[in-house]
């Protein structure tokens, strides 16, 4: 357990006891991480800011319910994920812009030399880009599970879906990322689609 | 088992990825194509994990905005509790005034009853 995590958890305990300054310090300590998650989930700077504001407001109102059996950051991730989903739903209703789960991803790397992508930094950049191109409902699951290590049941609870649905989405998201980053071989879905 | 079925059997573990079906595991042991596929999944999941340490800078104004909205929420809460407090004070004041007036009437009537007539 790192010193920074201990400090954050100590601040969370103080905030739970009603220490307003401790909560403000929590915001200062965790806002970059919270913003990063929000940005990864909604894919837009302004939307991410709105999500972060809403998430901290909810956290502030609900801090007395924070039991402390999980890390404060994990608790904050869950609230942020929930706010992001609400935000995306609202945005979808207004803009009707969400892609269907099976909409094809733009293939930006087909013409590139695979050797040139061997560099880890390049792969991270490409993965970041690929995540942004995933439909939000798939992106949310893979980000929360594979990047932030949340449990399937927690992801399902925050996204308002069943655990099975969360696992199915995770599998589809990984398969699409794999196909996008390593296009040398067709995915099972592509093979199936070609056979039909 | 076909190579195309592998994707559905790949699961993550603390160490990386694994195949959660014995038929799949047996197949992978003898299939170079699937071993390469597993290696790609390992690389994908490893890279996904590293993204957690990639932070996006929101700029200093985000914290200021969040603190301002908390302040505003706190003030609204305070205002609400003050207003409900004022209602209590107002009702309490009315009760005290009524009780005081009633008391004064009782004292006045008793004083009148005990008034001693002047001599002569």
C-alpha cells in the first residue's frame, strides 16, 4: 500500500466524519485520476469535466455511506463510471450518435508495417485511440475491468446490467481491440460473419 | 476444437491470460497459431493495464470548478437548514409570545382580585 493511497484513505475517513477541508483535499489529490477515467469513458474533454463535477458532488453527498472497506479511489471510480453512463445516456438521447455494438471500426492500421508498431509507446497510443473508437457501452466495460481492475459484479452494478452481460461485452470489446491492434488474423466474429 | 473458438475461451488471470477450457488448453499446446493468438491477448491486456498510469491533465481550473460546485451545494444545504431553523424559531417565538400574553392576563386578573379597597 503506497503512502499516497494511505493519505487519500485517511482523508476519506476524516471527510466521512464531516471534515469539509479533508474532502476538498481529496478532490485535489484524486481529480486527475478521476478526470482520466471520465475522459476514457466519455471521450470528450468538456463532457469529462461535467462527469467529474457530478461525481464529486455525489461523493460529497454520499461520503457518510463510504464504509472504507474498499479504497476511496475504487469507490470514486464506481461513482465516476455511474455518472459517465448517465451522461452518455443523456447525450445519446440528444445527439443519437452512439454506434451500434457491431458497427465496424475504422481500420487505421491495415496499411502500416507491423514492425513499426512494435514499440510499446506506439502500441499504447494506438490502444488509446482504439478505445475511443469503441462504442461507449463496450468501452466502459473494458476500461473498468482491464484498465481499472474493477470486479465484474461492481461493473455490472454501476452500468445497470447483469454480470453476464458485462462479461459478454468485455469479450466483444477485447476481440475488437485485438482485431484493431493486431489485424494479421481475423477474429472469430469476422470468420463467422464471412461464413454467413 | 477450432482455432476460431479460442477467443471465447481466453480469460484473464492475475498472471495474464489463460484458456479456461481443458480442450482449449490441449489444443493450444499443439497449435502454434493459437499460441501466437494467446501472446497477442497477453500483450493487449498488459498494455491495457499500463494505461492506468497514463494520466490526462485536466488543468487547474477543474479543481476550482469542483470546489466551487461543492461550495454552492454546501451553501444551498446551509440555506435550507437555516430556513427550516428560522421556521422553528418563528413558531417557537409565537408560542413564547402566546404563553407570555396568557401569563400576563392571569397575573393581571389575580392582581385585580387582590386589590385592597382604599380606606375612607
